[in-house]
C-alpha cells in the first residue's frame, strides 16, 4: 500500500512543477529501513524569530527575519494594488508558526531572565533557571546585529550566541549575502561535543521561497543530511510547497518527502503538511482583537499515534495581561499567565501544566527584567 | 515537647497580614497587676509567625463567611510531590465577640478528599476555664484524640492535657503546663509530660521562660528532651525579625533558623524570608490584589544540601 500512496503524490506534485529528480521511486520496502529513514529525518533548524527565552536559540523581535507575510490586510492590499503580483509566501518553517504561538510554553521551577541592551547593535541576556526536576542552570547569551540594513527593522549580519554553565553552546550567524539570498550557519554543542552543525541558504523570489540546508556534514565518516524546502504562492491566499529530506550514512541512505499547503483567509490560516513521516494540520483563527484560537492535529507514523490540541490566547492590553491556555488529547491541560508589572520594566510569568492521565503536575514562575 | 496541633487554616498572623489590630503584647500593665501570660503553646508563636510557611504546588482557597458565626472554606491543592486533595473547612464560632482572636471559642472541622478528618472544639466553659478537644484521623484510622483543660488565673495559667488515652492498650500521654507572670516582662513556667505505654513509661520535665520588652521577645524552653530558644524583634513598623534555635536529644541534632518579615502596606505586599542551618533558603511573597478580594501567594524553598527546589503558587479568595 506504500507504493499506491506514492503514485498519488506523484500526480499532485506534477501540478506545481516540483523538481522531477525527487526520488519518489526509492524503495521503502523493509520495515527496518522505513524506521531508520523516519528516525533520521532531522528536525528543522531552530527558528530565528521566536519570542521569549526558549531552550534553543532565540533572536529578539526586531533583530531577525520578518514574520509570515500573507496576513489578511496585506494579502488583500496586494490584490488591490496589482492582481498579477503574488506575495512572497514566507519560509516553509513558518507555516505552522502562527498556530503554535497561541499555545502556552511549558515551564517549571523558577526562572529569572535579565535582558540588557548595551547599544543599538549589541544585546546581552542572563538566564537563571532553578529547576524542581532537573539541574539548575545559568545561561549567558549575546546578540550582535550588524550595520547592513535591508528593511525597516532588519539589520544584517545577526550573530546570536548562548552558553550554558555546563559548557553547552548554541550559536547562529545569519547574513544576507545578496538581494533575496540569505544564509545561516548554526552550531550546537552538548558540553564539549558538537551535536549539530548546519548551513543553509534561502532564496526569496517574488512569489516563491526555496531553502537548501546541509545538516551535520561529516566528510570523515561520510554522513550528512540535506533538506530542501520549496514554497510557492499559487493565489494571494493559497501557498503550496514541499520538503525533501535526504540523509546518508555509511551503509544506508534514504529520503523523506512531505508536501505542504496553506490557505489564508480574512482572519484565519489553515495549514496542512503531509508526508511519509506523518501529517500535521493546524488552524489558526483570530476571533477579535483580544482572542486568538488555534487547533492542531499531529499524526506520526513512526510513533504510531495522533494528538489533537486546542489552544487559545487572551490578550488584555489594558491590564497588561496575556493568558494562554491549552487542552490536549493526551489529557494535558496547561495555562500560562504573563503580566507586565509597570512602571517597572518587569514581567511576571506563571505557568502550570496538569497531565491527568499520568497524574503529574508541574508549576513554575518566572520574572523577566528588561 | 508538647503536642503540636496544626490546623490547615487556623486564624492567626499568617492569614491576616493586614490585621488592623496592633500585635498582642504581653507587656501591657492592667491596673498595676501582672497580666495573664497566655497559654503555653503560644510562647514561641510570635517568632514562628515571622517564618514563611512551606508552600508547594498550586493551592486555591476560597473563603466564604456565611454569617458572623459561620465560616466555610474550600481548599484545592494540586501538587507534584504529594497527592492532590480537596479540603472542606467549617468554623462555627460560639459568639461573635471575638472576630480575629486565635483562641476564640469555636467548633472547627476539616474534611479531606481522602476522608481524613480534623476536628477541634474550643469551649469557654467559664470566664477562666477553657476546654479543648481535638480529633484527628488519617482516612479511617484515628491518629489523635486529646482533651485539654486550661485554667487562666490572674497572673498564671495552668493546663492539663490527656492525649490518646487508650484503655485496651493501656497507653496514655498526660501533659501538664504551668506559666506564671513573675514580673511585668518575665514569665516562667514548666511542662511535665508523662507517657505510658504497655512496655514503658516515663516523664519529661521542661522549664520555660519568656522575657518581653515593647520591641522584642526572648523565649527559652530547656529540658531533658532538648532545648528551644527563640528571639523575636520588631525593628520598625515594616520589618520583623526572628531567630530560632532548636536542639533535640532524641534525634541528636540542632537547627538554627533566621527569618524576617517585611510588610509594605502601600504595595499591599508581605514578604517572608528565611535561612536555615540545614542549608534551606525560602521566601514567600503575599500580595493582595485590590480591588479583588483575592491574595496571590508565591513561594520557593531551596534545599542546597539536597539540591531540591520547591515552588508554590496560591490564591486566596475571600
């Protein structure tokens, strides 16, 4: 039945002219090979424009790449201007971003985050995390933004670095090489061992975006991962694209392909990603100025399970309050409350997650200064 | 060293940080006579109230006053380390003269979602004689049942407690307390504990002394079971400080604790911090969220020696 699914995809891909060298005929017969292929499909490079201090790399807003362009106002605005011009669809990674941002982020223990801007180009942050379950850590991060200006709030090169008290390093360099070509180098170490090193190049055309990423290339061992993304605007609201992951190790190699489609409405965005690794569908809806809602369905063929999550975000700017709640099909209920304590440049975050199935409870709070 | 009966939400300084009444002072002279020294249990109370209470997980307390005699409260505790519970607490006051007095005559009952019961009955039989009965069960098994009678004289207090009398097993614990005001600031007294089981019996004598001045109180309990010394100091209207030293011959260890309480009524905030000789550092922040009748409590306790952290959030409504 695997071959049948592949022939269907082949017909769909011909519609929008995807590279015909795609190895759709690659035999994925033996279950062990299937397992290893799916296991090796590397996670996408860490997104450069995430908001708060997550465990990976973060670039503060305004310093990184611009957000997803097709929103309600801009899409219709473009249409009115020039019917023949389609907007750039953004990058492949950011397809599900709008929906994921609605969900609360799990946090436990006590966290203190101090952010200090030393100049227009340099910013430094300290994070102290006292954890109830794991080890407590101190993390130091620095962000440097260069002088080459590409847009109203974009400056290049952007260098973001992060080091842990145990010596784990995260580093990213993002640079605009030419008009429409952006490149990124990322390194990640676990104490003194390199676990992730990758390089990618992104080509932004008028109505398409193509990205090539080379991950963990190891010439001595002969292994590496190549990820190709392509996203094309078909109409001002519809964007279609695909992802191809090719990984190689001495002794085995394989590819994983998935297709993506995104439809943007007046106040909603629906995204679907389908592949041999599973399916991921998300729906984001902006009800009004204060309420945003997101629904997500994830199905994984590797782990043979699916999960549905429902999340909402309530914004009360008058009370300087941001509340995010989520309910999961894994019986996980969670909520995050963020409150800005004006006039101090202080922000308080309270977070609790309750897993009814395993009867586990986690709570944490954090203070952000600056 | 006496029995400690801990009610989960007993009225007292911890729940009412903004009580308009001034703190109770033993050092007030009334008609030139020596004042009554209070009960034996409250000797170390002013120092203990300064220390933050250990808080863990998320706790929501809903207090509802149904009438001037009847109060009800619901507590929901979600915890990571211990099982979560719901607790129902009821207070029926004998008379509504005492609104915030800790020793007001009342019937107090508390029931847990696991079936544990905690019942206190405080009765003022007379102007001078008080009786107290305590029953505590752990699910279906009775853990504590004790009966106490206290006589408050002009300048002395005497109390006798019978704890866990068990006729079939022939075991009982008898405690006798005596406190006498010797001068305007000095209170001396003692405690005699006699415990009898099927195989053994014994008695422990502890002597107690307390010296108070307008700004500070020093208390000492010393006996064969150990020693307990505490010092409470009120630096100004906002800062109170307490130091405590406990030594036990049974567990062969000593602990020194330092705690402070900082009140900021303009910010509707009370902060209590403490540091311990067991390398435990803790802090609890209580903030009243006006105009809502709600109080937010945030606290964290770090045990550096065992490398453990405990974080708690609570909200008290009503």
